[in-house]
């Protein structure tokens, strides 16, 4: 919208709130996609936990020479997926904050007649 060195010098009447509205729509779409990704990751993580439980309680699996390797791999994947879920959730929270800031800024500019819209 404007350069960093111009901060504090911008005439608020020059703000095009319709551009902010377009950005807001894009960010809403991004947020919806992130929520879908987060739900997918939670499902995959639950599947891993179920499979891990089946391996631990099934005698046929415990007799396999690959038992330890499979358990370690599943545990590592559960951890990695858990980290990605946490990261995705944090991005969702920050994106929601961004949406709220843009929404409030747009309303403020429109109420005070400081927009081109």
C-alpha cells in the first residue's frame, strides 16, 4: 500500500478500502483452506494413533522382526504431524487476527470518510 519510510505521512483519505476488502476476501479463503488442512492432519494423526495401538496389542505384529522399526517410524510420524498441527493452528490464529485488523481498519476508515470507496 505504501513504503515503510512513508509511515505517519500518508493521508488517510488516500486509502482504498476496496483493496483492503479484496485482501480480506483472499485471506478468508486462505483461512478456510488452512482449517481444512488442519482437520486433515488431525484425522491422519488419529489414524496413526489407532494403527500404533493395533500394533502394540496385536501378537502377530510383535513377532515380526520389523516390529520395533515400525513402532519407531509411526511414533516419529505422530510427533511430526503433531508439530505441523500446532504450527497450522498458530497460523490460523494469526490469520484470524489479521482479518480482524483489516476489518476494523476498513470500518474505521469508512466511518470517518477516509476512503476512496
